[in-house]
C-alpha cells in the first residue's frame, strides 16, 4: 500500500502559559494540515493534524513541540483510513 492510499487524522491537547495562547494558536494554524478547534482560559488548546502518513503528523507535532511555551502536548485520538485503488469503469 502506498502513502497516497493512506489518510491519517489525529487530535491533541496542548497546555501552555495562558498569556501565550493566541501566539501558539497562530503557530498551529500556520501549518496547512493543522487546525485549532478550541481553547480555554487555563491555556489548553485542542487541535487536529491530518496527513498521508503517521510520520507526516509526527513531523508537524514535533515542530510544534519545540516551542518553549508549550508545557505539554498529549495525543487524544488517531484514526487511520485506507482507500482502495479507484477502478475506472467505461
């Protein structure tokens, strides 16, 4: 199976300093395959990352994790889908 036949989506909860939440939401949203879905006043951010492989998701999360203002990033859910090759019918 090739990576083009795979689709991954994973969700995460990140904890940061509440004063940094807006900046870190912008950082997450700067990745094409990442999206912020919510946050609270205590500095928690819920976001998802999508990609064609588990490695592509890990690469994005690793880049986000390098930001010093994050206390932690915890995975919540990961779904892996495979798509059979499309057969053209004439």
